[in-house]
C-alpha cells in the first residue's frame, strides 16, 4: 500500500475537520486518530536531516 505524503495527510485531516468528526470511539473517530498519528510520524520524518546520519552519527 502506498503511504500518504504530508500534504495528503494534512488534506485528509482538513476534510475530517470540516465534516466535524471527533476522535471518539466511532469508526470515523478511530480513523481520525490513525491519520493524526500518521501525520505526526510523517512530520518527524520529513524534518529529519539524513545528512547528519552519514558515518553512523545516528541510528534509524
């Protein structure tokens, strides 16, 4: 399965917000929670400077 990029995740979260979906126990709420977690992970990955990892300076 293809992963969503940060722009796509932000767009999906915007759609959920416009629809008034909250992070409750409904199927929609659970999907919103999963999308928010994916967005946080993607933001972290996108902000990493992998050039800093050259020569074993960090572990992924």
